[in-house]
């Protein structure tokens, strides 16, 4: 019986390890190849979005793009990507 439990726990750990990569796929496929010297400051994007009625919780760099978490002008929760050079919103593939 203990061997069965150990086997199930091991299988569960292996499955959980494999699923740990799934949230990254939720981001979609984005990549921005803008040199740091050509990026606009993220605070400028934050101000632009605030003026458009967004409420920003977090901005981070994800594969060279700005990834924004917050709420849009309609109060809808969003995770959006922006080109760091133009500050234009980009669509993630996938």
C-alpha cells in the first residue's frame, strides 16, 4: 500500500512539474527585439494608459515587450502587451 501511495505521489509531482510551464503559454507568443537604448520608459506607458482610463496594477518586461496587468477603461481585467519603442498595443499569437 505504501508503495502505491509513493507511486501516486511521484506521478503527481511529475504531472505538477509539467503543468508549471502551462501559465507561460497563457501569455501567448510575443517577442519584442527593441534594444534597451530605444525603449521608452514604462512610466510613459503607464501615464498614457492612465489617461485612457486604465488602472494599472503592474508593468513588467516579458520577452522584451511591456506586459501590463490591470483594468481597462471599461473596468475589464486585462493582461496586455505593448511595443516598448512605440508604446502601441500588440497582440500575442496563440
